[in-house]
C-alpha cells in the first residue's frame, strides 16, 4: 500500500464519518439560502399554530387547561419531519452533485455514510428547531424545555423514527434515481394522520387504532398529551416506542442494503439521474 | 453478526479468512493487478458485457477501446464493484470483487465523466474531504503537492462549479491521485482538455506510472492518447473482446498505420489482415 495512506480500520472509521460531516458542513456554510430555509419553515409553523392555539384557548375550556399541547405537538412533529428531511436532503445533495460514484468508489462504507447523514440530520435539526422553541417561548410563553427529562425520551424516539424513514427513502432514491425524489419530501406525511399528532388515538376508528399503535410517533404524541394534560409521564409508552423503533431501524438498514445491491445489479449507481 | 457484517461490507458477506484479525486477502504484489474471468453482464434483454476474460499486469497501462455501448464503462464499473456481474469473476490486486473490495479500495481510485465533484465546495475542500476518506497522511502537504503538479494553485480556493471543463478534469485527476493509488481506473481522462493540457496530463500519467509502478486502465476514444500511453489495448465491440494486444501488434494485424483506422475497421466490421471470415 502507498506510504502516504494511513492504516485504515476494518470496522467503522470515525475519520471517514468526520470527513462526510465536514463535506455537508462546508456545503451548508457555503449557501445562505440553505441555512435560511432550515429556520424559515419551522418559524412559520410555530407562529401560525401558536396563534391558533391562543385563539382556541379563549374559546375552549379544554385547550385553556391543556396549555401548549398544540405548540408542543407542532415542535415534536417538526423534530420528526425535519429530522428525516435533514437526513434525506444530505443524501440528495450527493445525487444532485453526481458525487455518489466518487463516494461509493472510496473506502467509505454504507454504514459510515448513513451515520454521517444521521449526524447531519441532528445538526440541521438544531439549526431549525432551536430558534423555533425560542419563538414559542417568546411569543406564546411555552417553554418547550420545561418538559424536562421526558423530552429526551420523546426526542430519541422521534429521531430514531425519522432516521428509519430517511434511510428507507434514501434507499428508494438510490435504487430508482432522482425520479423517486418526491418520496423523500412526502413519505413522512403518510405517517402524519396515523401518528395522532394533534388528536388522541381514540379519535380513529378501532381498526385504524391498531395500525396507529404500530408507529412509534403515536406513542410519543400520546405520551406528550399525557404529560401536558394529566401531568403523568408514561414510561410504558416510551418503552413500546423504543422497541418498535429498534425493529424499524434494523429493517430500514436491511432494506437500504438490499436496494443498494439492487442498484448495483441494474447499474444505476453511476447513472444517478431520473 | 451476519447482519452486522453485511452492514460493514456493503451488503456482501466477507469471505472466510478476511474477517477481523486475519491478514488481508488482497496481496501486496505478485499476482495480476486485474484478473477478469468469463465476465458477463446482462441488463434485462441487453448483454452489455459478454463473456470477457483478461489479466492486466502490475505497472502496465492498458487501454480499453470501443464505440459507444461497447461495454467499456460497464466493465470498469464491475472492476470497481459498482455494478454486479451477472456471472464470471473479477479480482483486483488479489482481492475478489465485490466481496473483498474494502480490502483494496484504499489502493485504488478512479475518474469518470459520469461523476462530478461537488460544485459548491472549493477545490481545496473537495480534496480535503477525499483525502480524509482515503486516510491520506500529511494531507495539507499532499494537496499542495498535487496543486503544484497539476497546476491547480490559482483556483485551489475557487468553487468547483466555477471552473472551466479543463480545470474540472484536472481537479478530478487530483482527486484520483490523492491516495497515490496502485491501480488507477480512468474513463476518458483527457476529455474536454485542450491539446496542450491533454498532452501535459498524459505526461503526468506516464510519470506517475513509472515512479509508483502503478497500474492504469483507461477507457478512451482518443486513439492517439491510447497509442502513446498504452502498453496494451483491449478492443471491445458489443460486449465482447474483439482484439487484445500491444498497439503496434494490433496495427500490424489490421495492416493499418494508426489505431484510429483499426478502430474504424472494427466498428464497421472489416476483417483484419489474414483472418478467416467469421472469426473475430
């Protein structure tokens, strides 16, 4: 081996993950519209829903009592949605840049690539959601961080789901090219009605409730309502969410690898187009 | 454990003897740099590569010639492990591809018009990232050296998207050389370059081969380039190997003065000198 190259570990290399995170960081810092977009939509969301919450609180005794459930739901939904987008957009950047072939030919392993996308989703999420929570505090007096330790359980469960969906959507784009790009933008919305973000699970027809309980975010939003309305932290809900997330996470990785293999079989890795 | 191994190895199970704690299966010398045996690639109804076999010696420069759709890019992609063969086998630097590709990826590199470097990043940023992916030691010095060798200094801090086509080709070549690869796979390495720069790049490749005893496999439509650079030429047509020899021997066989004339003979189905009808 060439003497200028260091010994490379056989397992996961932090150096390669770090290189990929640096690549996305450079990209983010090189483009102010990209940065602005990260803050713009969450800010718009929180302001719209915050005023709506204010309005219905005046008209409804329930919402006056359950202060912050709508705002809390909006913030948690954004963690779920932006977490997935943060993951998938970094992946799409490689497709748009036609750089995937370079990466696939380098010693970067798929697991390292996916881990770097996860780290980037956290960074992008922080840039978008932290200002959102500050706006919620400033405009509507809702202190998201007052949720305390349960917030960690909510966050972890939502981010794991967002990564699973992100890995799956990226695999589909990898296999089918940029023609499948719209999946990245819309897939999470398929989860939205069943995750019961703004209403309790009991609202759904009985048969649909069974489907809803297969989705980890349903447990998180139920848990959030339990905490904000009844002031009870439901650890059992979080444990269920975590268990289902573990299954989803492993399954999404397996599907990604299967789609990668399929892309290699049909020669779409170098094409990358539509 | 099986799933973990697959995650770490691109979906391929590591073959026995190459797992943690064992010596790498890829050798450091001795065998051929590339060993292709009965390679076939079928896309639906199209036979893109049709039962080809060849071995490429270490330290040689081999040209892969053929018209559009001859199967050159698919062949190179299978050698890199980016396309899975329908049947047949590929070994690179002693490692089976794709099963053991991570054993040797750090010793290979490539350049192709089918891929780009990220446009918004500067040349220096791009080279830094790829240098880190390849675990290049003393990366800053290496980038400075490449910038001097390939004349990139004046636009090292310019975005890749703002470069001319020729400058982008030089940057792509710098990326391909960043890890001083033992095996370099090049697809149209001098495309979009003016004759002077193209000649200069060819000189650089020749020098690189000599100083590093590197193996170079290049696909090209530039016959003069192939004549000048290559010790050996493999001509492909419709997925098959039509001829395989030194440029001089091939030109003699077709009774032609240039490879371009040979290329036209092959493309238009004219028989080579003395060959019985029906034989390739």
